[in-house]
C-alpha cells in the first residue's frame, strides 16, 4: 500500500510537470506532425479553427496537419491534467526557398538549404554592401530562415579602407620595414584589424578615427562584436610621438642700404633678389619667407650679401604639442627704488624682448608654431621715474623642419619710441619686423627675426641649393662677383656721350 502511494505521487508529479510546460512547434502547410502524449487522452481543444486539423491515432498519439498559415494553440486533457501546444503554421517551404534564392542571387558565396520546416543560410560574406543586403532580406522572412552566415572583410575591402586613409594624406609602412614617424601600420589578426603607429599630433589620430568611423562594418567600441552583427573588431594602437622641438632664434638688423649689395653672394635662388630683400625688409606682399636651409647657412648667406649684423638670441626647447611651450627672454632688469630715497625698497623693472613659443608637428617634416612676442622698453622719464612701454603680438606660422623662417611684412611705425636703442615694435596687428630709433630721428634699420625649428638631436644644416630659374638668371648674373668690377664694366659699355656727360 505504501509503495502504491509513492508510485502515484511520482506519477502525478510527472504529469504536473508536463502540464506546467507549453510545447512549441511549427510546420508548413500540408506537413504532418505526430504528437506522443504522456497520458491517455480524454479530450482536446483548438484555440482557432482552420489553421490545423487534429486526428486521433490512439489514446496517447495525435496527428496534426497544417492547413493554413497562422498561429493557434492545442490543449490536450487527460488523467486530470492538460498539455498546451503552441503551433505555428508556415507557408510551403519550397516556395519560400525559391523566393529567398531569388532575393540572394547576387550573393553566390552563401549556402542556402532546407532543414525540416525552416531554411538555413551558411557561408562567409566579405563585402560590407553584400552583408547589408543580406540583413535587409532576412527581415522579410522572419522565423522561416535561420542565418548562420558571418562577415569577414576580404583583402579588397581592406585595400579600399587603406586607400581611403591614403587619400586623406596618411602614409603606410612598407611590408617588412621599420615604422617611421607619421606612418600607419595596418594588420589583420584573425577577426581583428589593428592600426598602430606614432602620429605627429592628436589631430592626426582624431582624423584616423573619423575616417574609420564612417565604415559601418568596423566595431571600434573595444568589445568583441556579436557573430551575427556583421562587424569586425578594430583596435587603434596610435600615440602622439614624445619628442622635443628645438627652435633656434637669431635677430638680424637690415636697412635700406643693404639692398644695394644684396645678391653679391647669392646662391642659386629661384626668385628675384630684390623681391627677397623686400620680403626681409617688410615690403613684400607675403607675410613671411622660408630659406631652404638651417640657421647657419642662412646667416652665412645674409653675411655674404652685406647683412652682417646678426645676434644669436638662443634656443627654445619644448615638448611636442606641450600646452606650456617654451620661453626666451632677451634683455635685462632694472632695479628701481620705490620711494626714490637711499633707504627705499627695490623694484625690478624688466625690459627687452620675450618670445613664447608652443606648438608641434603637423607632419613628419613640418611644424605649426604659435608665437607670442612681447617687447618692453624702459627709459628714465625724469628723477626716479621709470617709463615702461610694452607691445605684444601673437601669430601662427608654419615651417618645415631644419628650414629658416624669416618673419617679414608691411611697415607701420609705432609711436613713442625710446632713445635707448632698444628695438621698438613697429607692426600691428601681427609681428613681422622691428625698428630701432636713435636720438630723435627715425632709422630705416629693421630687426628681423629668424626662427629655425628642428627635432632635438637631429642632424642640422645643409647648404642652400635651389635650382636657378630662367627668369632669375639675369638677376643672379648681375648680382654676383665684385661690385667694383661690375661698375667699371657697365661704365665701359655705355656710349661715349653718356660717359662724357654722366648720363
């Protein structure tokens, strides 16, 4: 008796488990599904008519036949319990297969087959546009199609991505070569694409991210994408190069009379020599001029052309794209007693030129420099009074590494220049050159600023060698050699009446 009770308890527990679960299955129109029951059937009920027909094979087996596309529920009762079946009736699988193959006829890389009452897609899609088409088609078929295809970028797709970056100005490391500054290295490791390299600036990295962000098949979140997402993981291993920039600064005094000798020792410049002087003197239309060499050859070239008054102010060193930059002060400090008596405290009055520079690389051989210059003059205004005037200006310049930039521009005389002989700032709104004044008369002397950026520790200075152009050949010819001999040769070539009458 006790064993019988245990058996009945287990039986009803098993029946209760079947009754608590809802079974789901699908079949196509005309297909047959056999249901094996865990108990003897007493009755069954359909939630809607016309979707399926149910036939009793025996008390523990039913035959279900699909009639029309749709959904319905079948409830089977017996032994005091019931089982619910959720039935989905689909269209003819062969017709669906035919339509699907037509929709995907442009994707021959896919394998499409039937597995019982649904369609299975397998294969590898290598083109992003083909994957987008596949996802669009799958949305039309719902549960009739199970997709097991995956996306994997082909060599052609990767080459197209590389060409996009090349068109944006980036270069790539040659296979087997050591990566150079500013070069990108792209490698595909399994299902991951890795970009690595040392960039010149954060802007370069942001530009790479912007280009890659336009590719919907790349996942740059840092996580592994889902297998059916059609995305490839992309890792950016890019950093801004950690290096020091060294900017050499030289001041050169130039006046109008220097133009008479300018070109006597000129190298082969592809420009008019007079134009070069006008640029240095601040008369040319352009804002600045770049020599094709470092500081030493540039100063030597100017000296060969009669401009010998140069002063090496020093070097400014700072980290690449450091917000603080570097500073150079040329001048001094006056200590003045505040009270005007021997017992008064001293106050320091700075004077001279202060140059603050910051910036960094914008390409492996070119820099952007933010120049902030302040010129402070101090004179004795009478008694113990010190009159201090300050002029400042800011400008942005672009220059190649190891090339000398001459800051030059239009002329504008400043007011209230001192008698100290210190340079007075003479151009606004941007600095191009300086002018000094002695006594009460204005001088045509201009203090030109030469700056030459380079990477710290980089080899320096090559001679200036620029191919001579045809339109500057005559200028070069008449601007070289001994000036006295040229003058005599020119006089000898004049007609006799011009030599006699001096015309």
